[in-house]
């Protein structure tokens, strides 16, 4: 059985966002870490993760209908 999630990658990570980001298929219980690896996002470029508008960790399991946002480190002064 396949679940679908919505993916939004921000700033420099945008290049890794798939064309089907609005309905991205995943296997049940896929973690954010597995998703990041599958999208070929460098692990050191992942700073903030949100699942359904709540802070999440790399080991957070994803389920059908989740909305995932991933942000890179942000510099500024």
C-alpha cells in the first residue's frame, strides 16, 4: 500500500523538490530521514523539519496526507 505526502523544500533545497511534490508516493512508515535520502538532499543541509506545521526530527515516521517542509541552514546578520 502506498501513501502520498506533500513536500515543500525551501531556499537552496528547492532544486531537490520532485515534480510530484504535491502528491509524493511513499511506503508506509517512511521516516523523514529516508525521504531526505531518497530526494538526494545532503544531510548537512537539513536544518529545520516541519510535519503538518509542527517541528519534527529525522526519525519522524510519515503517514498518508502528511505535509512536510524542510529548510536549510539560514545565514544572515
